[in-house]
């Protein structure tokens, strides 16, 4: 049953409505939920009672977890928490037959809610012709450029634990050549002005995205290029990753637990990590062209490219163009769209093992540091 169907069923049977969680997600989406479905909330619950005060909850509507459990009233509980916290909430509330739970994860995967949030209408999915695969030529002597790009002081430079003879390690940075960067002795430094076309509209973030998507051009003398986000530390043999590159010439990790651009965009916007209005404009554009829900998503912190593969070059170049021309600056939104336009399924290029946190080749060093605009 859809979320809308569950709410209608609850309304017909006079169930109570409870909002569980008024942190960043709950406070950012609670009123939207009320407006979309025209519901009246009877209770609010959060283990941190301070947020209930901040949100201005009437004291008669505040309930504790134990009060929810002990109540005999059928209650539809919206758990507006991130994945890990939602697991804890489900553990606490599960097993009580009168509590009927809808999680945040269910909400953001519901087409009706996503479209309502962004104010968009969906068109029928459009089938694009399948991009013709070409047979790959085996390369016995692979030269590999492993590179990272740090701009605007956004990340610290990590020491690679595994250095291979057939790999060269590059740092692309906007800092002056005479300015020492900690651990840069392990890398060949390139100034960003040498590799990125000069443009007043290119912010440090845009310069980074250009490098990320143009490894084939910057390192055209190499067989492969391996881009790494600045917060990734090399712990295994990067050269082994090229064996995961398929006929399209690029390889990424699959994004864990998420497969829908629109749901992901809504989650990012609710969390105020990107502007809602700009994001809505871009989502409307993609939907108007027929881009489907649940097409798949890639985790884009590692990009492997077979540099002479023409399809790979087209994918990466189109990806940057779409990113550069879009108002919502989140490159993850646009890779699936570009692949769809080319008739390529996301899972055909998400061929790297594991994810950014568990793969045996890289180790994520916390979150990004600094500010990148």
C-alpha cells in the first residue's frame, strides 16, 4: 500500500497521527507532510525534549516513547529520522500492533510525495535506444594516473599507504606552487590553472568537478585515470580497479540503499544541504523529458576511466556539461540522467566492489573539511 493509501486508511478508521523525530529531517519536513496530505497531528515525540520546545509543540501533544507503547489507540507514526536513527526507533517501537509506522525512507521513495514536494508532474517514461557496446581491447601494459583535486582548502591531503610502480600519483590544487601542502611529497603537483579552462563562473567546486570528469583529457598520456575525492586514503592497489571497468570505459561504486535521484534530491533539500527551489527546477526539467523514477544512483567519490574509450569520454563530458548548466550543484543528480539519455543503465557502470566505506582499496577519512563553494 502506498503512503497515501495508508494515510487514507488511517483517516477512515480514526487513527491518531504521531510525528516521531523533530531533528533536522523532522523539523524540515513535518509541515510539508501536513500540507501534502492535509493531516492533523495528534502527538509529537522526540527523545530530545528540547527540540519539542524549539518546534513550539503544545504540551498536550507531547508524548514519550513509553506513552506511545502503552497507549491502546491505533496510531500512525511517521518516523522522521535518518537511516541509523530510524533503525533504533523501529527497535523501540516495533512489536506493538497498535503502532503503524511509516519511515522517512518510505516517504522519500514515494513518487506522490516527491512530486508534491518539488511541485512537479511526471510524464510517462521515455525509452531511449540502448547505447551500442563495443568490444574492449585488452591492454597488457597499463599506465595509470591516480589523482585527487583539492580546491578552496576543502580537504587535507592523505598519505597513500600503497604506492605502485605502474601508477603515478597527482595532486591538482589551486594553491600557489611555492606554498607547501602537508604530505604533498607523495604526489606530483599540478596547478589547477594548467588543466582547467579559465572562466569567471568556475568556482573552486566547479573546478574540482571539471577535473573529476576530465581525467581522460588531463592525463591523456595514460591508459587509465583514477579520480579520488580528497577525503579518501589509498590503502590498496589502485591498479586492480581497472579490471572492473566494463565496455563503456567508466566505473563507479553503487550508492548504498538509494536508487532514485528524485528521492535523494528531496532528502538533500529537506536537510538544507542544497537549495530547494533550484533543485525543484532541475527535477522538473528531468521529469519533463521523461527521466524515470528509480533509475539507479552512483556513489561518485571514485571515478575510473579508460582514457581512450570514446564512450567514457562522452559520458564524463556530458556529465560535466549537465552539472555546469544546472542550478542545483550536486553532481550525483546528473550522472544517472546522462546515462539514461545514452541508453546506459546505471548498474552497467557501477561495477566497483563495495562502497566508499568498505572496499579494500580506499578508506574514507571522516567528512570533507573546509568550505567549498
